[in-house]
C-alpha cells in the first residue's frame, strides 16, 4: 500500500497531513493530488474532511504538481504551499514560518541544518574519497511556499524545456526567484523507510487503545449469469448472484463486521437498496466507506477473518487472488487476513446450491477516548 494511505497512530498518513493544513487559519483550501489507481484508498482516507475533488497526478512528482497548479490557475490563489503527504507530522509553527516568509519572498523553503558529517565515496565504491564541508548545507523539507504566478511560470518553463527536478524550490531557484530558508522541524520527517514509521508512531502521543470485535453475515441467492463477485474478484460460475449492487456477499459480510464493531449500523442503513446510486455498485466501495468511518474514529483494523459457505464455485483456485484483493482493500498484510471456504455437506440452502453465504469477523483497535478534532 502506498505510504500516504498507511495508518499512523490509527489514522491514514494523508489524512493527518491534510488535517494539519485544514486546521491552520492561513490556509484557504487544500487540494490533494493522487494516483488515478488510488481513488478508493483516497476516498476512505479523507472521508468526512470535506475536501474538493482530488487532482490526478502525472508520471512524476513534478508533473503532478504542475497538474495541480494548472487546476488552481483557473482561479489562482496569491500563494501556494506544496507539501509531501508523507510528512504527516508537520506542525502549525512550521506552516506559520513558511507563510510569514512569503510576505517578503516569492519562494520559502523550510530546511534543517545538516548535522551528520558528509562523506563522498569514490564513484561506484564503498571507499571514502573525501569529507564534504557541511557549513551552509541544509536538508530541504516541505511545505515549500511560493507566490503562485512565478511558480506556475517556472513549472511551465521547465516542462517546455524538458527539465526534471526533485522539488519545487529547485525550479524556483532555476527561475531566479529569491528563496528564503526558514527553520524546518525534525518531526516533519518524510516517511521513507519502515523505521521512519516507527519513529513517527513514537512521536505521536497516543491514548490507550480499546479492542472491538465485529461480525457480519450475508446471503445472496443464485440467479442468471456466468460469474459471481467474491471478495472483489469475478469468479466464473454457472450462475450469477442476485443483488442490488454487485452482490459480493463476502464484502457485504465484511462491511457489516466493520460497521458492527463501530456500532455504526449496517450496510443497509449506509447504502439503502432503494437508492439507485448503488445499483450494480462495486462492493469494494462499501468496504472503503466502513474503513473511512473507522479512520475517522482514529481506529485501525487489526485483522479480518472470512468464511465463504457454498457447494460451488470452488473457492480454492481463487483464494490467493481474493486474499490479495482483501489485502488491498483493507490495508492488511496476508497474515492478518483469514479466508476459508466450506460446504454444508449438501444440507440447507447452500447445500442445495441456491446461493452463497458469507461470515466475517474483524478486530478493530480504537482510541480509548473520542478524539475531538477528528
Ligand atoms: Mg448483501
């Protein structure tokens, strides 16, 4: 799962980053640039924050920023802050410093002095060649602040010239904009490797967690068709499943399990079958909604366990694909997902092959007390 959608202190990294800006009085609005494939993850991560439509990114970070600037150019702001979503612990004081710098400069760069001694290795070797003078060296962070018009111009120019850079300050620099350095924050670290997540978790003061267990059960009957949706995977079969949505009985049970553990009603209250919007809907969307509610409570999913009950189709050949699909939906590694299938020995409605039943159990970890700003 992309780092910006992983959970940190029970909250998606992206959501935490957005909240840092949404809660700041100098910020007029937040736009998120996402990968087109991450739509479902995005919707779940920012559920309830009231953000406008996300902007779709490009092939590179630079292109993604340009896409966002192009969108903003329709009603250009005076200034813009460009931030890496994987720096979720950015503080209000850092945002203050960047915004204040924009009063006098067209570009503002938060940075930390380089504390470690820098060594250059002989090219392609592990052999130290020289020691660099670290005086006047700074490690760049984000948010980087810019007057809107010159940054947009610099981006357009770089694209026209086919020039690639790693951050926006480099473009400002190339365009000859005076760039002010302001002090960065160690806490605004970029979540790059696994160790960074552990450090960031440690930085977040957490209330003790409570555990909640939810269970869900669902049944759909067979009808005409040549495939059934199970765990977000289309499985060829002699029949289809009848339902208002895509009739993914497994994802319905799973959604109900999450909603149940949250005490948040059931799938029918959130997605009434009478609502034409959910006709033929991909049930992954229902799961994402429940995950969004969980994230909004500052909770995390610890595990999910599903049992599919039917005589046919055979689940075994599709189990790996189903598990991968569940892992992507839930943001869980394989060892935290149980997926089992059983027949009922020819007994009952499943035994008569009239339909498929599914059971799900989930374990959630939730903050012990409600967090008021979520
Ligand atoms: Mg159902």
